[in-house]
C-alpha cells in the first residue's frame, strides 16, 4: 500500500495495536520502559506517515510526535482506564486519545503541505470530533465521580 491515505491508515493501525498492546502488558514494568516504548511508537508512526510526503524535517517532526506520545505514555502509566475488557484486555483511553490527536495532526500536516498554511476548514471536523469524544470519555465513561 503506497497511497497517502493507505500510509496514514497503516500509521493509525500501528498506533492502535502498539499502544493497546503496551498498555495491556506494561502495568508492572518500570515507567521508564513504558515512556521509551511510547516514544518509539510515536516516532515510528510519524516517520512512516511523513515518509509518504518526502518531508525534509522528518526526523525532527517525528521526534516531536514521539515526545508527545512519551509524555502521554508517562501520564497514562499512572492513570490507565480501559474500555471493553474482553477485547485483548481492553482499549485504554490513551490509545483512543493518541489516535484522535494523530488524526488531527495528520489533517493539519496535509493542509499545510497542500496550502502552505493550516486552514481551519481542513481541520475543523477532526478537531470537533476529537474534542467531543474526549469530553464524552472523561465526563461520562469514567468511573470517577465528581
């Protein structure tokens, strides 16, 4: 698969499988291992996505995205909540959040690559979807009561 949308789907699938697997098995691992592995997942998925655009700053942009993954991986190590316990141990909130943020980032990059500026009309739908899903997850699907 070499079309850009197919490469983007491969990256999203890699994020889903990688982060889900890591969150399922890492509950007794040292936090440093989880953070490093989250960095590698974010870095490699961003590098794979950016490679389809022949981006000159692939390493820098991938490292930044890996850092975002590492930071959220550190946070989720201490605060993990999963949905659907029967599905491979459950899909953690951080997996869903990182998928949504990756979707927004990919649309922003596509808009910038095409127009040399990020147009709000290109990213408004993914941003609204991301905000809505994260709000519903935190407000209604957590077991934490306010």
